């Protein structure tokens, strides 16, 4: 897992380090890393280094200084470099180094002409120092862009971006990976990210979050707790209850059920409307129907159902395609009062309240559903607010509803009420399709059922297990994202394509 820090925390750490070193020393280290990535991009896109042309947007601060020293290094290797100065002043030592290396400077009004025949643009304009109201230049899409620290226009703390942000193909960020590069719009405009160590480790606070990758799955699932399926019978591999579906959305229940089975669930018990049951039986013959009367018996905590091997439901997945009816609310209240760990998604999200409880819950909203959850909790924000600072508002919801929140998006954010947060990136934007979330709910339900988490009514125990729940949420998002990447290799993606690739995706990641 990769630690992530707010941009402001990295700047504070740099200031502490500068007190014991020199500003120029850190700048030269950053510039060397920037120049190295520029060389790689020139060889990749232009096919040559000597004789290629590089233009840099240079602002008045340290970000511009990094760019000037990087240009000087490139000029010494035979690259024709030009620094376009965006302000009346620029870093003096950087300007001197550029002049000694034979580089040129130009005014901003000459940018359009300089971009003709340009092989690479270095964005060293403002970095984290962009002020409101500044209009950034438009860069033609056919020119590769290398961003210095962060793409100009991106908030390094939140990922919010101004409309005129300069999208980068690659970003060299300094000191540590910044939150604004991995969430929100920042994630979408930063391209490939290279982190350059500046020796800040001793000056940084605790990470704000962690980015998880495919090879982190074993860690997230805590294999020390014996996740191996070898030797287990179906009840030991997890029994999941699914409350889903309606006449309006019959396919949602089928997608979640198929996803749960495809991910390796031991046994699936399903509660669906009568007009959905036939389709479910046909497409998911492994599922065992569950009627209302049997639900009451299974949820009763009697000695028979506590025996090992009894068909007791270990976790619930609730909500895909669900409609708000009196019968649905009755079943939902029964399940929530029983305290089994549960995933709450889609239609069920509008039926829960921000009240104190002692149940292990994961809510899986998209941004619009998160907005509605926050509004019910008395927090008035707009969809634009959530997009501008998704980590903050996911944490608000986690606190308000006393649960883990999995906020779906191109960067999926999983956070516990105490702020512990994991970030998972989708390998393809094609995951944003109808039914994709229903598949994710099935995957997460399987992991939750197999995790053998306790049914507890003690608040202290709930707090002790929320990090484990957050890890499981991120694990499900990883499997979902990898299935999407596999499906994307065959063309456009549908929810059914994800189901086809799920067994392979789980196998690839070591489930």
C-alpha cells in the first residue's frame, strides 16, 4: 500500500527540511527527477533526445525554479529548450542556470508559436501555488505534457481542479504522493505519477490515506486468519443473505447473486419478489430461496442456529434493485436488528437513518447517493462539493452513520468513522455502467460472509473491527476493478462482462 499525504502536509515537511538544508539542494534534486522523466518521454514520443524541442511554462515560485533547472539539464544533453515566463519575475538561480546551459526565455504571448513543433511541454507554471482567477493556457492535445509536482490547477489537498487545468500525461511529484493526485479531478488529469523522495519521512505526519494495488489483496484479506478454502465445506466458506430486486429492477438481484457465486461464496440465500424469483432460479441455480417465515427463524438466536454447520446467514447484501415498500422495510428492519454484518447499497440506502447502532455495516453510495445520505444527516453539500473533496465527505458520512463508507467512482474511497481510508483506482472508465455497482455488492457480500466477523452488540467491538471492514471493502473494489480491466481488453464493458471475468480476476489476485 502506498501512503498518501495532503499537499499542505508535504509543504510543511519541506519547510522543516529546508531549515536544516538549502532550498537550492532540494530544488536541484527535484529538477533532476523532472529532467529524467522528460528524457524518457522524449525518447518515447519523439524517438530522439538530441535536437528535440521542449517548452516549459515557468511560474514565479519554486515550481518554476524546478522547471528552470530541469530545462538547463536537458539543454546540456542537446535539447532545444525554451522557458515561457508567466510572470514578471522567476527564480533567479534557475534563470542563471538556464542561461549558462544555452537555454532561452520567452514571454507568454509567444507561447502559441513556440508550441508548433514542440516535442514536450513541461508544466512548471504554478503547481500548488495557483491563485484563484488565473487563466491557464490551452495546450494542444497532441503535445505530451509533463507536470512538475502537480498539474497546474489541481488542489493538492483535495483533488479539485479549475476548469482551465492543464492535463498531464505524466506527473513528477516531490516528497510524497499527494491526496489531490489520487482522488477527484486530480486523479483524472495527472496521468502516470512518479514520486521523488526528498528525504521528508521524518517530517511527515501520519498518512491521510493509502492507495491499494492488486498485490495488496492478501494483506487486505488478512491471510494470517486462514482465508484458504482448502478443507472447508460450504457453510465455512460463507453464507450470504441477499435482499434485492423489484419488478422495476429485476436484473439487479440477478447481477448481485451471480457476482457472489462467481467470487467463491459457499452458499447464497435469496429474498426476492415473486416476479424476480423465476429469473433468479434460472440464472443462478446455486441460490437457495428464503421466505419471510424462514427469515424470522434464521435470525432468531437459538442454540440450533448457533451450531457450527447450521444454515445460519453470516452476512447480508441488501439493496440492489430494491424498492421502498412496507414489506421491504419489515425485512430490512429484521435484518438490521439481528446485527449480522451487512453491505447496504442502492435502494436500501434511502431506507436507513443516521442513528447510533452496534452493527458492522458498509454503505456503498455513488456521489449522488452520498449527497442524499449527508442531507438526511443534516449536512448540506452539493454534488460539486463532493466532487471537489470526496475524501472529506465520505468521512462525514462514515461518522454520521457510524459505519464504513465505500464511495464509488473512478477513485473508490473506502473509509472508517475514525478516518482510516483506502483508495482504489479503476483501470478503466468503462466500469461506470449500469449494473456495475450491483456486481460490486455481490463481491463485497461474499468477502464479508467469508470473513467470519462477529455478531456483536458492544460498541467497543464495533470500533475494533471497522478497519477490517474497510480492508474488505477495498479488497472487493480491487477485484471489481481487475475484472473491469480484463473485460476492457475485449472491448466495451457491460455488467455481464464483469461477471464473466470475475473468476479469473479473483484467481489472478490470489483470492
